[in-house]
């Protein structure tokens, strides 16, 4: 079994690290430096994923494909997999709705699991499990963040994934369910304080619900991104002054990116909560950097790798597969929980009224 992983960044390398134990792995990227770092986990090949025809031809040489590219390339990657007639798992945070390609995938008999990362990804899986247990939710909330253990001013944040995807979280209008209706809000419209365990954070609503907006029945459903206190007020000012506009973004990144690169191990934390009447279910997830990988790479890449293992182990109908569907199937959910815990990631479950 030959697997092609598109993207040799931190997440792509972690996926290769995991899957190379059982499969023959090939890693494609346009950047030679990233490919060099990935050599120990598989055979590397240089390719430009923005060129659709080249991508399709490359995919055809392999048995299975995994997309770990920046969000701007995600939708093109899905189209290429459909054209190449290859099953696939994708982890990119694409702005487009991947379900738009469902019929195209079905026509050619291709199964593609999308949003297969930390959040979206594991967050969807856990919310899918909650919905399968409680039915229609009065309230569903995801609180999630990847943060430095030792934050430094002035931004108190360390970049742990694509910096352009990071800015996208602050600028992309957030879709949520409020009062049973789909509404769109400015992600930085309201900054709230959140306490999880012994941690105190500030948070903003993000556009991370994605497929959950159509697969989960709820009166109120939203996702918050967590940050250390002091970060979001500065980001909000930059946004209001126009620093995140497309024409200014490259300049802005030159100024703020060095401020978000410093020595500090990171950690990942997530709480997924659902309530229906007097019944409640809550999941808590926590992870830290280890084995030479950041926690964000682990929390994201391991879910992608586990999803790939599921796709290779079980039979699925053709089409686009949102991650919450894995959570709704008990056998698949138990497999995922077992595999997550096997990789030394904390995942706990709490019930009330059940």
C-alpha cells in the first residue's frame, strides 16, 4: 500500500511519522527544505500542488492520498482526487464547503474524508458522538486552542500552524446556529472569558463548525477559539485598522510574525459540550509537545493519520465524509478514542443526567 501525503510541513511530517510504521509513505511538497526534514519518514518528491493537472497525474501513481496543504489549496486538492479517482483524507482548513463536491465524488466512486484534524476534526467527532447520544441539542459548544506554555508579550501567541490560516480565523465571518437559525457573525465581535479546569482564557467565535452546521440538529451551536489574555484586543485593533486586508497582509505578516516566533513548547486543549434537557455530555482533551513534534502537529496530524487508518480498514460509501459521521458510529468512535489515547493524548468523558 503506497500512500501519498501532500504537504511536508509539521502536520504532514507527523502524519508520515505515524503511517510509515505500517505503510509505504511518499511525501510531496514544493519546498525543498521541508522535504529534507521529512526524508526520515518516507520517500520525498517535489511537486507544485497548485497545478491541477500535475497533481492529478501524481495522485494516479498511488493507492491512497492525504492532503495536508494550506487551506487555499484544499478545495483544488479534493477536485484533483476526484479527477484521479483516488480515495483521500484531507486536513486543510479550506474556505469552501467541501460538501459541494459530494455528488462529483459519488459519480466516480471516490470516498473523501474532510476536515480530519484537531478542530475541525476531533471536535466534530466528539460533537457527533454527543448528538448521537442526546439527539437534538439545546446547546452545543466547542472551546479549543493551541497555545504556548510560556506566552510572551506583546501578542502572547506562538504560531503553530500556517500563519495565513491563523489570520483567516480572525477575518473569516463565523457561521453559528443561534435560536435554531443559521447566522453569521464577526469573529471578533465579542471577546469572552472562558475557564477550563485550572486555565483561564479569552475566546472568540470562529468559523470552525463547517459541516456541523448541516449534520447536527441544535438550537444553539458554536465554536470558540482560545487565546491567552491580552492577545485578542491587539488583534482586533489590527483588523479594524485594515492590516489584515489582502493588499496589506504580506506587510503585516513581516511585522507580526517575528513577534509570534519564540522558544516555548505548546499545548493543545479542547472542551466539547452538549446539553439536551437535563442531560449533558462533555469531553475534555489535552496534549503537550513530545517526540520532537509540537502539540498542534500531534493533535492535528494524529487525527488525520487515524482517519486514514479507518478509511483503509473499513468500507465506506462514495462521497464526501464529514468527521462527525465517524463519531456517530459506535464502533468507529471507540476505535478513534482507543487510538487517540494510545498516542498519549488525554481524552476524558463526563456525563450528567444519563
